C-alpha cells in the first residue's frame, strides 16, 4: 500500500510540474520551433508525462515517443493513443537491443534510469538527496538506429534518460540534424562522452552546441559554439551547479 501511495504521489507531482503552469505550452513551442519543423519528425526518448510530445505535435511534427515506465505509458496512451501522428513505444533505448533493469524512484518517477552508475554517483549529490531508487522491472531496449530504420530520420531527438544518454547515442551510427541530452554536474563525464560521440558521428566541427539550464527553456548561447567550448563549459561547472540540457545541431 505504501509503495502504491508513493507511486500515485510521484505521478501527481510529475503532472503538476509538467502541466500546472498555464503558459508552459507556449514556452515549449517557442523554444523547440527552431529544432522541430512543421511536417517533421521528432523522437522523444524518455517522454514521461508527454509535455514535449504535445509541444512537438502542436508544432505540426510526427512524434515517436519512448517511455519504459508503465504508469507513464498509461498516461501517454490516454493522452495520445488516438493520435495517428504519435507512435508510443513502451521501451527504453541503449547501444544494443535487448532488456535492461529499470531503477525507479516511486516519489520522483521522472528520474528513473537504466544506469546503476548514475544512481551511485548522482544519488550522492545534494540535488538528489531526497531521491530513493528501487529496483524495478526488466524493460525492453531498442536503439536509435532501429527507430530510424522503422520511422525515418528525425529532425530532432530529445534524450532525457538520467545518466544513460551516452548509451543511447552509442546505438546511433549516423549524425542526426539536432539532438538534446541532459547533463548533471555529478556525472558530467556522461555529457562529455555524448559530445565526443556526436563529433565522431558527424566529423569534428559540424555540430554547434548550446546549453539550457533546468526547465528555463532558453539557450545561454543561441548561436551555439564548437565542441571544445562546450567541453570547457562543462568542465568548469561547479559540483553543485544546476543540471540542464545540451542542445546540438548540424551547422549549415
């Protein structure tokens, strides 16, 4: 009973975080418009409560949304299950297809992860002090390459998988036009590895990079900067600095 109450509380908390701000949808559309064109295709990896899915659809894109947590899958199905332009997959992504054990936090379900290393290292950081992960179910894992083969080349890939971002990009063998991945100061090496992976896929210097902090939906440097500058910024972050997302796009 206690675990069920924790899970219900966590879902309610996530819904309030992602949906309670009335102007949030407008902010999301404005922020992602540069990455997600009308008639385009977006992959939402770690769709959670679906606020990005909705924004991408409102921008006129098709969406492939992946979410391995059953409670969120049910929410997504109720919200988007009748939309033919949204494909919902109850799966995770990694470097190879198969299965993996999900580490879940019933009271904070938006920080579920497949990375035990993330649980050990980020869990010791002050920003995660209140998070208690529990061993969850085995979930199906596919790859970005498999998604592209099935659905086409995406214009944008959003990756929010709590320390498993590099594993997701290791399942990609070609550059994509634009991608975002989360960074957490306690495990900044994951984000640095993601930059290295993108540079290896596209060739050095083809991607531009910019950071958005937290949920502010604003790029610190809208024009972007090269990989070395982004690496330096991540290296110089204080251990107790804010988390956020690195956005990368192919320079034209």
